[in-house]
């Protein structure tokens, strides 16, 4: 019953966010703010919603309770695909502009400068805080005791997924830097170290799961056998997915280096304001915070 209700609620939320983003994207462009709502951002956001739905609302979710490798694929979809794609979509201004004015004002105001929620978000998205929060969450939930509890109790399983996804959003925030821009841009070198360190811990966790010669999670001994799969081999596959998934962190590193190289060859060492940045690295567009809080005249005020 809990799982059915949760899936129904999640379906409604995802459909609502998708409809709001499409409406907001159209309204922003119609209002002359097209630079803040390029088509690729909407595509990234919709792809992120689709990845989230694919992880939690498809047969993959059922299979994840029976095969460890499927569970690992589900977690990678949440943390390495859905979370960064949603942030690449720069969803706050787009979704807010898709809401009625009163709702837009109520939801947007707490994220403007001087409000407590914005200060909390700034603290949670500091590089060391975001990194530790996400990595500690991943490792703790792979301890056999907690992992077994999540498999046995659906509310705990839902909490596990919420923590994975929530900390992944915080992890990717200082790399992608969506609106609201709550912190100054981190130095590229720090971002690269941040991502390399995340790559290393993913490899270590993959090794921890792949190399043991015993099944770490007894739950899968029976469920994997029902699919004709050896539980130990399935565990090794899951570890391999985690190990291989760590290379996803290399993509933003390449984008950071690409942006640096492009700027080094431009006049004055900086990108002209009208030239779009590659996705995922400090986009050169009007500050999206300006589209957070509505006014009576234009619908927005600068933050």
C-alpha cells in the first residue's frame, strides 16, 4: 500500500513539474528572457525527470528488490544521471514562471538574498560539505545492516532513495551552479579535485562490492536464484557498475578544461557575454536569480 501511494504521488509530482517547466519556458521566452531559457536547458530538465521516472516508476524499481545489479543501476540513475540533468536544466526560474503569480511569489521569495533558506542552501553546497554529505550517505547506506533494513521495509527504502537523490543534488550544485547562485564561483582547480576525489571513492566502493568472495547482502541469495542468477556474480556486476560509473565524473572535468581552453584563446582571457557556455560549467547568461521573485510590473525583480 505504501509503495502504491508513493508511486502515485511521485507520478503526479513529476507530471506537474514537467508541465510547469514547459509553461514557464514558453513564458520566459515570450517575455524576452530567452537567454535564460535556451532549448537545451528545457531538454536537459525533461531528460532528468525522465531519468527519475525511469529509476522509480518502471519495472527497474521492482527488479532492484531482487537483483543487486539492478539496484545499483537504479542508484546510478538517481545520482549520476537524474540529479545533474535536472540542475543543468536550471529549473528554478523555469518552473517558477510556469506557476501562478501568487505561488511564484510565495515560493521564490525565500530564495532571494537575505533569507534564511538561501543561507542554508549556500552552506550545504560548499564544496567540502556537499562532497562529504553525498559520499558519507552512499557509504553508510551500503553497510549490510542499513542496506538490509531498506530492502525489508519500504519506508526505509524510500528514505534511502530520498537521501541518495537529495545529497546528489547538493553534490552537483557547486559544479553546475544553477539559480539561485548562492555562492561565488569555485575555482576550476578545486572543482577538478572535488570530482577526482569523488571518482576515487566510487572506485573504492566498487572494489569493496566486487572483490569479496561472499555475498554481502543475504537478501539476494534467494531472490537472485529465482532469476537463475548467482548472487555472488550479481554482486560483482553491481560493484563493476559502481566502478565503471565513476568515470561519469570525468565528463564535467573535460568540460571545465574545455571552457578554460576556450577562454584562454579569447580576447582578454574571458568569454564574450553573448557567447553561450558549454552545458554544465558556469553558463554565461543573465543571472537567473533575477527571475525568481515576481513584481506587479514585469513579473520579476532583480535579486
